C-alpha cells in the first residue's frame, strides 16, 4: 500500500509553553526501565506489552515478528547502540531510493484482541550527521477499528472517529525540530480548501534534533471517553517532559492546523461545515486547549505501532536512521538505566 502524506508549511511567530499546571502530573526522569539496567529483563514486567531490541541474527528474523514490512533491503543491523544498552546491535534504516523502510504491527492486549485506552512507547533514535530531510518518520502510535495488520492512513481529510486516528513524533522539515504529527477526527484544516495535514502542538524552535547522537523519545496517548474531548498525548525527550496536552491544558491559540502554546491574539481555524475560515479573539496567554476526541465509539483504541522513514525525494537523497530499545507499556517507561 502506497503511503501518500504531504505537509504544508505556514510561517507564523512561535512561542511556547510545555504545559500548564493541569498537565504536569506525568512523571519525568526514571520510569519502569529504572529497575532493569540496560533494559535487561524489562519484558518480564507485567506493565510492558512489547519490546523490540533488534538482537536477531538476520533481518528476515526481525521481519517475521512484524505484520507489514517494507524495503527489507534498506534495513541492516549495526553495532552502534545507546549508552547503557545491554544489547549488541541496533537497527539501521538506510534509504537511498524509494519511499523508505517500515515495520508495522498491532498491539495485542492479552484478552484475545488488540489495543489499550492508554499506552506509552519509548525508543532510542539516532540520525546520521549528514541525514537528508525526512517527509515523515516514526515510531508512531495509532488505532484502527477493526484493527488492521497494515497501516491505513489517508492525507488531506480528518480521520473517521469511529475508525481511526494516529500520531507520531517527527523531526519537522528543514528546521529539524521535534513536534507531534497528529491525525484525528476534529483536526484543524488549512486553506484554501480545508485540507488536513498532520497537526502540530509544540512550536518550540529550541527543540532541535541533535544529529549524530542517540536520543530517547517517549510518547503517550490516552483515549477519550466517548462523548467527551478528554483525550491526551505527551512527549518526553531524554526523560524530560516537553509537552502534555489534554482537556483544558495548556493554554494557547490555533492558527489553522498549528496549536501555539502560550499565544493569544488573533486565532483562526478552518470550519469544515462552512468550508471557510473561522476567526477568533484569543485572550492574552491563550485559551485552554479543548482536548482531543480520538474516538466516537468505545471500540477504537490505541492498537498499533508503526516504525518507518518516509520521503518523496528523488533517488540519491540519503537518509540514515538508527533505532533501538523500542518498548510499549501501560505506564511511563523512561530512559535506559545504566549498570552500577
């Protein structure tokens, strides 16, 4: 299945605020991994759902553990691992042509089905110092109903709240800054026709990707109650909480498909019913974030993990990205714990 995602950029002034007091209840620093130096034995913790440490002997053996795999030839194992790792190798995705490599699988819940109402994914990633610009990047968490063994995403329109949503943490474009890239049923659209590309929520120019270094990224998604907008998501970088979004926090304003924390003044969103812009006056410091309606039916939940690199650049545009220590759990995981 062809991945067809695009991103439009708009230039706006950006200021930021990680979260309001209402969103500061999540942990930072050590998490589940603290009791398992190097992640050794972490998979035995009852709160851990999946662990991928890329210690297989062959790429074919790695691929056998995932449901949809693309461009195996662009994957290899590397002896480069994060500091504190108990493993001997990581996964390298090396794109030279085509859209890029990917790994996808559903998240089993132990009850004969798939998915949870709240999940965390932690992973280590490293970009080559000469890594070319990406269009899109994962891991990302998402959900589909019914749960599918392959990624099913469409660009340019909101998702159906009874069928799907997804959200990743991406290094945005030429600026190489971390932010969310989120699709859900009430997402913001862009002019001139209200097209919906992945929405962003942090807008912090200081969150630069450090190329050539291992980075610990963790993401959380919490589903909403049906009929409410109390869904949440959060981002940690190297064990520090950088963003937490939920009903009523943080404060900010919308400029089409970009939420700007800490910003007030003139706001604008695309009204899909009117098929036109809808302007608003936002108080100084911003208005409370309305929360996220990930779903409109109780059956939809967080039920897949998607690890990939994607570009539309021509042959020769090289992208090298290393991944390691991918963990999915029901609680905050935190960075690798080093051996004493």
